[in-house]
């Protein structure tokens, strides 16, 4: 997706600029279109379609393509300026093992993920699906199989929802850049793009998510995005669509950061497990399971989803580090998953060693740095009736004054890993006011 630690969204910054300027301009996720600048509350129809998605909270992103075979990052073709003739032979070398996608789906389910989103076509232009519109596709090259169909069947076998990623930007198609300045090239390339999306929306049964990416080099009008989305909705009436084709869509997509939307707008933070979206054999900067769980908690606390990426190798196998981290996350989710799936918006967040989620009047204190035999919450504005360790059900002693909730008698070592959760049953919805404590707590000599 991106190059080193910079975002692939950087290409979007120069939508109206020259091709050369765009290629050189890589930065953080910008405002996509004016429609996305002022989020609006969900419509009743969106609420209906997105009910499952809001409940799911946690999904798996999969970047898989010729770059997986190349093993040097999904942006290698662009960032290393690899000539087309040097890159395209990867299409014959790329031949993942049949059944490898079942392992992806099983890992996603074991990790507590509820949906998957796989790259059907990334920026390199190679189609992982059977298409009548190009020979640069999985069924006519090395695999001689429809990799998207295998993915769909694997996800459904594990009871997971199915999402398709589709990159509008295309480094392989001869009109992929030319369309910015050549009207006839634009017509050809837009027809090609709409045709590929139509095939994806027609040939694989019910699809739950369409995840557009990188609208360079055209704007909403150039892509005919209104027509594009109307076609998608006609073919898949219940589908959820993101905001990266220069239209607001159903949800926003902060990348490599957690930024909550406003005014009730849905959002999903997408992140890598290391620093690469596609397989990069030398990238060893893996997130720990503790970091993943903390990120998931942060998303759930603010009403968002967490889409976490794996980058399988060219043979379809998952890097062992990814398996280890997601397995550890799954063990935690087996006990604490409901604190994520059933969470409501949660206002408390101030702590040096914990983060919070909430379901109704129950506050969950997720302690990621276990301090010892006692913990405290400052400025809680409701009475705590009882508390318990979620892992064991063991009661926790609670004392409370207007400034502090003090939980004592805890084990010296954390009873759960990578995060220990304490459930606090409160009299009313828990909120936190640490300014009240700062202003009113008695000081020395007063």
C-alpha cells in the first residue's frame, strides 16, 4: 500500500496536479473530496445496512498480488521505477498454493475478526480474479485460478463477511496515467474500470464491503463516481462502500492512525502489522499483540472499526510473526471480546496505564501496564457498585471518594495477557472529569 513509513494516500494530494508532481508527492491522508469535509449522520438506510459492520468492530485486511511474489513492498513497482517489461514476468511466477486462503480465514476467525477485505486489484494493475477485460489476471497467468473466488469461498466457510478492495489507480494499464490529460484515454480507462467493478459485483454472490483506493489521477466527475456507485448499489443493494472514489460513501478510512469521525459518521482505521501492506521479507518491525489490542480498544471506545492487515507471501503462506500476534490477540478476545463487540461510545480515557470501553453502565478498565496490587481511576462521575476481574470473575475491592475510585487487593502480577480487564458496574453511565479533580481535590495544608 505505502512506501516505507509514508502513506500511499499521498498520491491523492495532487489530484489536480501534473503526473510528475503527483508521483513525487507522497504524504499523509488528505481530505478526499469536499463531500467528506463535513460528515453527516447516517441515514436510516445506512443504519440498516451497516448494523452488522458496527457490531463486527474487527476485520482482516489482506494485501496479495504480484508484489507478494516480489517480496519488496507493494509499492516497489513505483518506488523502484521498475519497468513494465521487468515487472510483468512476476505474473507467471506468482502461483499461490491451492487452499492457502483457508488459513487466512481460519486465522481471522481465531483472532476474533468478523470480516475480511482482500485486494482484488492493487495499484500494479494485476487482477486476482477472472475477467474478460484483460489477460493480466490470475486465471490467465501463473495461478490459472480465480484467487478472488477462492478467497470468497474461504471467508464464507468460516462465517466471515466478504469485502473487496479495488484500486482505481493503475500503473500497468496504458491509459492509467494518460487518462488525466487525454479525453479518449479517460473514456477507455473509465469504461475498463467500471467494467471490472461490474464483474466483481456480479460474479461472486453477495458482497458485503467495497473498499475503493487511490483515485489518482481523476476526480469524481472524471471517474464518473456517481454512476459507478449507482451501478454497485444496483448490483449489491446491501453493500457498504468506503469514501475513496471521491464520494463520501458509507464510512471514512483513516490510515495508520486512529482518528474518530464526528456527527455520527462511521469510520474504520486500517493499519499494518509491520510497516508494509504487501509482503516485504525484510520488514521486521512487527506490532506486538499488546499494541494491536490497545488499538482495537481505542477504535471501539470511539465507535470505530479496526481493519488490520496481513501480507501473505507469494505462495499464500502467512508470515509466522503475523500468526503469532493474531493468535495471541484471539486468546484475549476469547475472554474479553464482548467488551469490544458490545461497546458503546465511551467518554472516560484518562489513565497512565489503562484504556476504557463501555457497555451501558458497565465500564471496562483495560490495563496494559500492570502496576501491581492496586489501580485507580481519577474523576469518575458515578458510583461504582462493584468490580471484578473479567478473566477470572474474582471480585475486586472498591473504595471511592469524589476524586478517586481505588481498586485494591489485586494480584501482584497481571492475571491476563496482553491486557487485563476489570469490569466496573456503575449506577449510571460512567463519565470522567479530571479537571474537577484538579480544581477541587484538597491540597496540602488546606
